[in-house]
């Protein structure tokens, strides 16, 4: 038998401190309801499943993939060009170039902005490691500017402090699909004549001041990897309004051949040093299909994120992300919030995560710190780094001290919690269940600590 909604609202008021939330779902009449699943209670999501990701919701488009299969033309050709035109139009730029993945989008863009040995690139420490790997792959030095705790995003004030004579570019990362304060970043960049390369790999269709991210800086980079909101399996794209830059990127990604060269052309006509990171027709066909659903899905994520944020913001010790005033749309590749151990009676983040996962609410602590890991030491040992930078810049221990980012360390080591984007494709009731689970954990924190 199921409780009435009125009775449930009354009972959920007992789950923790603060005002009772207004729920739209009912719960089983079980003696184990009020007990967290980790200590023997019934999981809040016991009778529910989260939307799968990636999901194929365009069966009518399968014919296009079969056409590619049967055509025998599987490397870059007309379907890839169609997708590039559609993605440029979607982002609001003149040009788009697709490549094999988001990492190589960043590598290609940096290389063709002339970023290389001896240069510094300012990056946030709270990002996926590919952002930093792309800088190192070009022989440039990453310089970490700390993030703001409440936005999870690079702090423009810290960016300004990190500029030196070697600085050539800034990479603002729209992490989790939350747009960076681009007005301030662009102002700083223009004052110091710096390139701005947006890492929008997690920010498909996000908007700042009514404009899509990826169109706000000198160029933008996207990823279509399996977990992304525009999932193709693998894939990446560069967007820009700069024709000369994009022509160089095309040549670079196609063995140095001039822009407009057909795939399969003998590479003796190469005009620059390049590599081969071309998109396939299969990727493009899947991408064209996914373009039919990404806008509706983004709207759904925004609606659910706003609702969930309002629900959990009233739970002590839970602090959802903050969006800048000029953000007109986020992408919500992730739903990040901060967890405060002290307000959960000393319950550790590790146990908080374990308790939520036991309720059927998948969550994680997110990124580890990137400023102090051995991949940096390995890069600094390369001959090109030794030739381009003074010895003191390559001392690993000194680098770690110079790039210490206190806010990032608090997020990575103590506070950050993530839900993934597929959860935001659930129902309003699903968001309420998440909030109920957190409230339940808060109310029983002392008992959970004993497990």
C-alpha cells in the first residue's frame, strides 16, 4: 500500500532539519523507509532506474548510417562537411572543423595559434586532464589559476595575477557545462593581447549573454565522447570565425595539405607540418542524428537542475553550483555541488557518497588535483622542455608550490560531489528522490558514521 502525498510530506519533515520539501511522489509503507539504505533501509530508488546514456532516440536516422556503410566512403567526405556546417550554425560561428576527439581539438587549435615551446598558457586546475595534456603536447607550460569555490570555474582575478611575459593564451574551461565569466576573461585577454581558446568539451549548447559558448573567444573546442551531452562515441570539433586560423587547422589535421584538398590526395602537396586526426563519415552520421535531440535534452537538464538545486539548497551542508548573472543557459554535463562535512555532524565525504550510492543515487567526488601529478614531471624531463625553459621553471617541487590552488584542493579533496548528466534527464519525481536521499543521510549522519 502507498502513502498519500499529504502523509508523505509530513513524514519527510522528520528526515532532517529545515522546512519540509513539497514532494510529488509517494513511497512504500515500509518500516525501513526512514532508515538509510546503508544501514539496512529501503533504497529510495529501489523501484526506479536512471535514464541510460548514451541513448539512441532517432531510429529514423539509422538509414543514413546504413547509407554511409553501403557507400564505401567511410573517411572524411560529404557527410562530415554537412555535420561541420550544422555544428557551426548551432554554435553561431562561421567555421567548424571536426577531428578525432576533444583532446586533439585542443592540441590542433593551440598548435595553429602558434602556441609552443617557451610559451605559457593559463588554465584552471579544476578540469579534465586533457586540457593540460593539450598544452604540454605543444611544448607549452601550463600555469594554473585557481577557481572560485561556488562556481567551480576559473577565477578571472587569479588569471590576471598569473600573466607573465611568456603568457600567450588563456583556456577558460566551461567545466560541467557551466559557462565561465567570459566578459572578464575577454577583457583581460584583450588588455594583454592573449589568445582565448574556450574548452567547451562539456558545454554543448551552453550560453553566456545569449551567445553559445565556443563562439565567444578566438576559438572553441568540443568533445563528442561517449559520456558527453552530444555523444558520438569519440569525436571533437573546433569552432571559430577566423578563416585563416581554420584553414591552418584543416591543413594540420589532414597531413599538412591545403584547405579544400580531397581525402586520399597524395601528401606531396603538403604546405605545413601536420598530422592526421580526421573525422569519419560514421561519426558525422551519428552526430547529425544526435543534433535532432540535443536541444530538447539540454532544456530538460536545465529545468531539472534548477528544480534539484532549489530542493537541496535548503539542506544544511549542501551548496549547489552558482551560475553567473549573464549565463542564459548551462549545459549540465554534470550537476556539481559542495558538501560540508561539519554540517553533517562530521560525516566524511567518502561515507556521504557511499550512503547516497546505496540509495541508488549514483554520485562521485569528481576530479583529483592536477597540479601535483607525475605527468608534469615526465613532460619537464623531455628535451624540448629543457631547451625552452630555464632549469628553475622545470623543478617539479617548485612548480607544485608556484601552482598551488587552495580552492581547487578544497573542492577535489573535501567538498565536490557530482551527479552525471543522464540523471537530469529523469523526471521531477527523480529530482525529489535525490533530495529525499540527501535529507535522509543528513538526518542519520551519526548512525552512518558508525558503519
